[in-house]
């Protein structure tokens, strides 16, 4: 660690700096509002901060080019928890 550096910041590979721990509070959920099938694309778009249409188009492209999109969608549908209701507190 560099003298006088913030102890909460560590240098990773290639000199990239990042915060230790999960301090952002941003979690990946399946969307309750932006959903067509399972809410996976809506949740990924919300997490990345981009339009859900872009994610859906990319997902269709990956599916048509190799078929891995369908399997990935099913796995993420099972693994990613559903977004908590609007009035509920997020899990700690």
C-alpha cells in the first residue's frame, strides 16, 4: 500500500483501483416491471443502467448466432432472485 493512500481502496491487476467490499448497494434482480418472460433482461438492463431494448436485442442476437442465449436465460432465470416488492426493504 502506498503511504498516505486510502485504506478502503486497493490496487488490483493492471493498476486498476477498486473499493473493497460491496459498498454500492446495487444488486442484480429480475425485474417485476420490465418483463416479457422472466424479467431477466429487464433486471440486467437496470443493473447496467442501459435501455432494456438493447439487452433484449443483444440476447436475441446471441441466441440466433449460437443458441447459448436460451440456456443462459434459463440459468439466470433460476439463479437471479426476483426484485423485492416496492414497499419491502431489500435483503441485507
